[in-house]
């Protein structure tokens, strides 16, 4: 089959797996959309060094299984390849993300200003703790549909994991350029990040369960909890 | 309209939390010792909401079907907590204690703990002044000379004992000679029976007389002169009534 006249670039552009092509001086020659998002969380140098470290001993392509984690991106393998001295490519394989299979109960969802729930939960947190909190929020976030009681429980548990932490920073924002598909429709994502110098993880299972009930994706790390909430209107 | 006074930062944060979620359908619970203002706080924040006690389980179940805003007091008294559905309603519950932590955790989005009066000296002072004004009005005490600064502050059962001490103190200190005679009359009428009752009831008069006298005059010698009785007689009576 002659494929020389076919332009493959758009297929690569829209591939969900990040793909980057570097030159020999670590300059980026090409990157697809997914790699562009990845660069929001990791430096160019780090990825170039990674490509060099896992490059095949001579011209060709080599796939290595490994576990990589950059913020909410998790990969289980990479393929590094080069066919000349000037260009080297790296492709990342997305690890499957846990997704709730619970069907959405729309009757529980009520149009809500998420900032209200967050502030009320901060007030609750302050009745029990004296830690200082730094809140960075987008007051212009539109109201969207939430299970108010369920989501409040999730917020309480999440904040509670930071009850003894110092320098707690809470960020609430709309994730630009990322979407989640719910019932076949593209929904924007609101991201709530809480980070501190450390946190309790003994209630992580409860947080997971509550997040799943609220159709919220979670990322539980040593010092950080991230909740990605679908903006359903 | 119900008023709620507090200088406690903790309670101000509770009020802030409630005010923020006033229009939302979330369930909240206020937990704290008896008689510290949980119900008053709920009433102050939600003056229009129907109120039901957890002692009346059937009524709670009925109202949960009918209304979407409800105050449930004495929540710890409900025996069917696990089976309640509080989602998509505005529920404000109050409880003296948490029965099952897991159940409360599952049912309520906001779990507030109200500090007791011992932890709120400023609030106690304010409440005490209110109770004194109220007690004076109720007992129709117009005597402005009557000192209230000696009223002890008893917080053993929070506002209940705080209030009760004020009333009993004011009654005791505003009694006239006639009131006292009438009180003794009623007491004796209820208790008089037996064969040594003269001596038995003399205590009612003699014990407070000697105790007050000793406090006022300090020495037995001086008191015997004031009372006009023999020093030995006084000593004998002190011993008889076991006065220290």
C-alpha cells in the first residue's frame, strides 16, 4: 500500500497520547495537542532527558514499560525513537483512568454556586482548626448542577485531610482546554486543588467513594488533593 | 424575631457557614452539651422553618415527606437515623451528642460543634445579664438596691443552672419577714409529725441565725453578746447543729 502521499499529521495532532519530536539540541520540532497539555505540568528539559535516557542503543524505536506521573497525567509506557542524528521522538501511553460507572442521578443535581459551598466548608473547617488558609478562586465561575449535600460531604472530608497541615492553598478554577464526556456530551471541567506541606490519608477511601458518587475525578497525592468536577449546566 | 448573641469566633464561623448555605439544599447538624443554645441558634438562623423533636419519630418521618426545610431537635433521640433520607432537603438538626459517628458522617454535610458556656465567658456574661433582667421582671422585683454581683455563676448544666441560680438567689434576697414566715409556715405544715418536733424544727431558725451571726461578728464571744445568750449555751448549740 502506498501511503507516501497521505498526510498523517492531523492523526498525530489529535492522538490522545502525547507525542513530541526534539532536535539534537533539545529544541521542540513538533508536539501534538495532548503533549501541549502535558507541558503545563512538566518541563521541556525533563522530557528531553527522559527521551535520551530511554533511547534505543542504535537507530530505531524502543518501547519501555514504566510508571510515570505528572500531575493528573499517568503513563504506563513510552516509545523513544530516532532514525537519524538530528531528531528524536517520544510518545507516552496513557494509563487508563478509573471512571465511575454509576449512572448519573439527575434529580439530585441542583444549580449551585460552587464558591458558596467551598466558602461554607472553609467556615466549618475554621470552627475546628486554626491553620491559615490561602484561597484563590474564580468568582466568575458559572453556576452548575451539583448534588449539594453529597458534594459538601466530599468537600468536608477533603478539607479534613488537611486538618493539621500548614500553608494550605486552595485553588478553584476552570480547566482551560480540557473536557470530559458525560452521556455523549462534552463538559468543561472545574478543578479544585488543595495543597499543603502534608496531609492525612486515612480517609482517602471515603474521599474516593464520595467523589465517585458526585461524578468527580480525583487525584490523591502525598501533599495534594485534586478534584475535577464536570461543569454540567 | 429570635436573637442570638455571641462573641465566640467559633460560633461566628458556624453562623457564617449557615448563612452561606441558607439557600442550598444541604443537611447540617449542631452538636453540643445540653442548654448551650443549639435550638436558639437554629431558630435564629431559620425563623420560618418547621421544628420537630427527635423524640417524636413519627412526626419527623411525616415532615420529611412533606417539607423541604426542617429543624430537628434532639436528633440523638431518633432510633431510625440510618434509614432517613436527608438529601435534597434543607435540614438543620441539633443533638446533645453523636450516637454513631459513621451515621452522622453519612447523613450530614455540615457537622458543627457548639462550644459550651464554660468556653464562652463573654457570652455567659451577656446571657447572665439577660437572665437577671428577665428574672427581675418575672419576680416583679423593683428594688434597684438589690445587689446582683454576688449571684454565683453556676455552669454545671450550662444555661439551665445559670438561670436557676439567678432566680433562687433573687427570690432569697428579696424576701420580706412576712415571706419568710409564710415559707416556714408552709414547710412546717407539710412536715410536722412525730414526737420531738419542737426541737427538730427549731433548727430552721437556730442554724441560719448562728451561721449568719458568726459570719457577721467573727467571734463566739461577740456573738453571744449580740444574741444575749450565754457563751456556753452558744457553744453547745454550735456543736448541736454541727456548725464549723
